[in-house]
C-alpha cells in the first residue's frame, strides 16, 4: 500500500513538472518565438536523449489528448464486463 502511495506521489510530481515545463515553454515562445525557444531548450532535450522533432510531436499529442482524452477507463470497464460475462457463463 505504501509503495502505491509513493508511486502516486511521484506520478503527481511528474505531472506537475510536465505542466510547469509546458507553461514555461509557452512563455519562452512568447518572448523569443518558436525557433528561439527550440534553440534555447535544444541542449536540455539532447541531455535527455530527445530531439526537437520529438518535442514538437509530444506537444501535439499532449494538446490533442488534453482537448479530447482517450478515456481508457471505458475500455477497462468493457473488458471487465466481458470477463464477468464469460466467468458467469
């Protein structure tokens, strides 16, 4: 149980850091433009084994899912219901 709580806390910290990075990146874009912002973070991305292209793709995916989440929970419920039906028969 304690391990689950620690994992959840670390996940929340990661989510908060991600939100902050994206917000700060948007501020950077407003100050120096997209190309300048990409140049400014390029070394940080490289330190993490990432490219500008991956960063752009990540931002596109994040924006799309933020507007229209996958709602995977519905799939879990459907699978659980199917499994219950199979077990009940």
